[in-house]
């Protein structure tokens, strides 16, 4: 069977592509034909429709979305900005600019509910670069995908303790080999389906929207330079794409900031357009993706084109053994679907002890820098609390049972104390903070 006959069979019974999607794909195709210096042809060695990017089951998309995104998939992957995905994201930016953010007031909580699954692995550290090659691949490891339904109540102004409640689902092995590795390891206990974890959540962690620029160029620079507090991580384009997803997930960000995020994403090289795809719970949305060639994974973001809200994320394998274990390309290794986001006045019923009460969180920093290692603890006296952490050796094991001079700072209007080595209010001013208490 040739390629044309295969595509005709795939298309039988499917709805026609939307006119705007067809037009964007056609314009992208004609642009590439007109500017191509070499004849366009499939990669040597294997048919183009067998690439992991285009496998229906592996990509987790419906057949209709496969055919809509086909021209972009065939000729994409050059590392350049693709016209079709750029136009779709600019359209999303215009929609985002018209949406009202979820904005809790003083004493209120941002309630979110999501369904997710993350890889729980034994035998290797996925963040260890040495695990990208032997001998890490030769070690006996096993992994299991653990789904859960998660609810969180986050104090928007940081004055009270929040809550996080997670109910585990049935674990699933990512491959037969991973199950065999688990059996060889003695079949250790796995998370139990229906298991509930309910605990208080310390304040902090909210992205400060007031410091975010609305100019896409400036915002992109800050993200790539990792200069936004709370939007941090290792360097690299793949991590930048992940951080963009982290920001889009925050429904309380102002509409013009969300619009700027979509606009800057439209200019990022290497972003692919997947077209219409289903999110992890089956909702239809528009998918974009970035493939991390070094790590061997693909990260998808799926948003609602009608509201520009982020519906979900999905990460899958694009080559075998990206983390030191073997699994077929397309194997999902993590997903999240964002089901609900709204403002509430309490942490709900049957909350654990401490949740909803005033929070006396203290951040003990190892150095006079907001980017240094931090221990989050609780105590009414910030200096005394962090001094005890230092004396226990948790901050700097080379000092022994001693503590340096400490100073307590805070963000203007925040009840959370941030304690740094040093003395005097000059330390706070240098970090853009004020002496604690901050009023």
C-alpha cells in the first residue's frame, strides 16, 4: 500500500478540517515549497508517517487531529518559528487579553482541582545527567505511573495556611519491562488506589504578577534569564517551554500578562503545532509541543481556543531509554488536566489541623540571596527559628553547631519572614525587601 492510499483510508469517515486550520496549513506548505533550496522528501531509512511525532497512538491524538497537523509535521522540525503555530498563538493571545482573571481578595483562597499522573521511579535520578547514558541504563530500574486527583487551597495574600488533598488512583507500569523490573526487585508495595493524603500547606509560592511586564520581548528575556521569582529552573529551551506552561497554569495572572505569554511563545523556535487534540480527560483543545532531543521527551500544552485557558499538559517519550529505562516511543510519562479554578473563603470541610489558620511561615536562606537554598519552617520568632536550623547543621554542615548573624526581611505587606545571614536593614534593601515585620 502506498502513502496516498494509506492516508485515504485514514481519512474515511472523519470530519473535514476547519477552514482556518486548512488555510494555515496550506499557507505554511506553500511558504516552505517556495523557499526550499532542496527537494522536499521523506527522511531516508524509514517512512515519514512512522516517525514518533506522527504516530496516532503514541502522540495521544485523534485521527482527525493527525490529518489536520500532517503538513506541519512533515516539514517542521527545523528549529525555526513555524508560521502556522505562530498565528494560532497570536490568536490565543488576542483571546487571553479579553478574559477576566481569577482574583481572590484578602483572606481568600485560590481553589484548584486537577487530575494528574507522574512517574514514580526507583533506581535512577531523572535529573542526574549521568543517567542519560550507560552505566545508568544498565542498572536494574523500574517505574510506575501514579495517577491522582488533587485539590489545593492556596492563601492568596499569604496570611493563612492552605491545604492540599490528593487521592491516588491505580498505578500503571509504563512498559512490560518496567513491571518485570518491579517483580525482580521483590514487588515492593505500590501506592494504593484510593489512598488519601490531606495536609496543611504553608503560605507563599504565588507568582507575584505585579512585577511581570506585559511586553512579550521583555517577559521572554526575564523567563530565559530565569530572573522571575518562582519561575526558575536549569537553562535550555525545553525548560523555558516548561516554565511557560507553569505560568499559563496560573489563572490569577492579569489578562495582559497571559496575552504576552502567548505572544512570546509564538516567537520561540522549535514549538510545534499539533492542531486539535484531546487533553488527558478527553476535552478538545489546541495542542502545541516542544521536543527535548537531548532528553528524548516531548512536552505538550493543550489550551482552549475559546478562552485561552490551559486545559492540560502531557509528556511522552520520543526515543527509548531517555531516563535510563527502555519504553516504546510515545509512552506517556506524565500528564495533568486542570479541571477547576475558583475563589473560595475557606479550606473546605474536614480540613486537617492547622489548615485555614494564620500562617507563621519562615524562610531560612543559606546565603543573602533569594536564589540560595531555602528551608521553609514555622515559628513565631523568625530569627530564633532559623538560628535553630543553622545550629542543627541543616543550612551549612561546615559550620558545626553554630549560627551566623541573621536578619529577618519580608516583601512589602507580606506576613512571611525571610531570614538571611547578615545584619542590619541594608541586607533587606539590597534584596529589594523591607525589614520584618512588613506592616
